[in-house]
């Protein structure tokens, strides 16, 4: 009955864990949910008010499919202000979340048989988007020993005549790794030499710590703009996941192709959300900084808490809101009916026995790790650490 392409994709395992956690919550269990990929803060007041005002003013109709001209101008201003990137509004598209921009960019660039390089561990949707487009995923390991970043040699070794695209998530979901300007410049050289396109997923750009200076890939060199699609949005920086508002900037031809796909699938992003995003991007950025600082405190807390548990270890993430912890020392251990031989075994053990939800590394294409989200309150994190500690201590 179903089209063949459906067999090429999988239901997001991060969503499966979250669904299982919600199921336990519905049954009355007090689950500490550290599996989520969204900030727990409310959307800033001025941004909410812009949305309310849009409704009150009956700004509730279709907009032009690529997004309101004033919003695209605000995005162009933002890219200039924050990223030193010069784009005209005609090189910008507004979409239903960064996810839709990523999807449309992949579908605009990838032909069946084209190879797409994805550093692993990866955000789960990338390989599924590529598979739906008929492309071939080429995973380049970003190992813990390399700070969860791809090396230049591993990148070079995975390039073939069929390589069309690299999808670079910086800062990284799920590891929190960030690429410095120098590291990006080295990647850029290889990319240009081999005539490869890049989708730069900058969605976590605002969440970087310890004074790290974020650089957007295309900003390193003017020529990179011809082969880069910058993707970003308001979900993570402004705690606006539910508003579904993202955007992309890139070569006109690619943006026009993305607009065509969007015009025949979802038309425009919500008119109300567009007004709210306009406020978010063009007003004070104080709330963004306040949330960033809070995430940094939480990161310090979870880093220390997890590294104090015998059998678990993690490096210090420098971006996003995830800790990617090594759990390999627990493999071969057991408690009751639970035998731990994989990250999934351990995740299920934590969920059932400690009522803590985290995501197994295997969901992101890397076995031996778990992703702990610290997009949760300090109290929740402390409780989560305590429960994980007790559960790990029960393993023999
Ligand atoms: C790496 C990455 N890119 C993109 C997205 C999608 O963000 P949006 O809510 O704007 O669609 C997410 C959301 O989890 C993400 O983690």
C-alpha cells in the first residue's frame, strides 16, 4: 500500500523515548524528563505580545510564501549584525521551523544517488531527509577522542566523485561540540576543492559557553556563500519551538527552489508567528543572553553530577544544551532483569527503574553514549542526577 520511500525512513527514536516517558507520566509516575530538545523557558513577553497583537489586528491570513518582506529584512539585518553575513531579503526564505528549511534545502540539492556527508553522531532527521530524497548517507565519525568533531583526514577520506553535500550542525546536537573558526576554515578548503555544497545548521548558535565565539560557516570567506545554505530559526534562542518559525539564506537559485517546494507543500509559515519572530529578531536580545547564562549554569551542574557517578564520564560540552556521556563502562553489568549491553538497554533501564528519560546514543548513530538534555530546571537536573546515580550503583 505504502510508497517505497517510506521504508527508507524511521520514526524518530528521540520522539519514541519522549512518548514512552509521557506514557509513564500519564500513568501517574513522576518521570524526570531529560530527553527533550527544547528550552523549558517561556517565550519572552514582548514576543508573545507581538503574536497576540497580530491576532487582535486580524493579521491571520496567508502571507507571501517566502515570508513577510519586513521579516526577511529583519533576518538579513540579524545575519549581518550577528554573523557578519550579507544577504538580501531575496536570498532568504521563512519556513515552518528550521526543520522545514533543512528539508527543502536537501530536496532542492540532492539527486537520487548523490552522496551526503553527515558527521556522526548526528541529529536524527538529517539522514532521514537525505534518504527520502533518494540520496546516500555517508557518515563520518566525530569521535569522543576528537572532541566529537570530524577530522580533516576523515572528511577527505569520505569524499567521492558523487559527494554533493555536507550537513554541518554547529553547535552540535547531540554532543554540544562546537567548531572554531580555524576548524571551519580547514573544512571550507576541502569543501571548495571538491565542489561540495554545505548546509550549515546554526540553530544552536546562541547557546555557546565560556566565551566561545560562534562563527557561521559561510562568514569565513565570501566565496563560501555560493555553496552554503545557512539554516537558523527562533526555536532554541528565543524558546519558541511551538511557534514553528525558521529560515534559510543562500544562493538565489537554491532559495527559489526551496520556495517552489514550500509553495506546493505548506505555503507560508504562520502569519502570527512571523510577526512574533519579527519582534524577537529586531528587539532587545537580553532574554537570549539571560537564558544562555542559565543554560551555562545548568551545564556545569550536569557535567559535574554525571562525572561524579562511577562508570559514567563526559567531556565539557561548549554549546547547545546536551551532555553526551560515555556509558561503555556499564556494559556487561546487570540489575534484576536488566542486562546492560547497549545504550538502548541503559536508557530503558533508567526509564523503567529510575524514571529518568534520556536518549540512547544509538538513536544518533553512535553506540556507547547517552544524550542528556539540560533544558530542564536546576531542581529537575539535581533529581535526575541523584536517580541516575542510585540506578547505576545498583548495577553489578
Ligand atoms: C540540530 C537541529 N536542527 C534543527 C532543529 C529544528 O528546529 P525547528 O524547531 O526550528 O524546526 C532542531 C530541533 O530539535 C535541531 O536539534
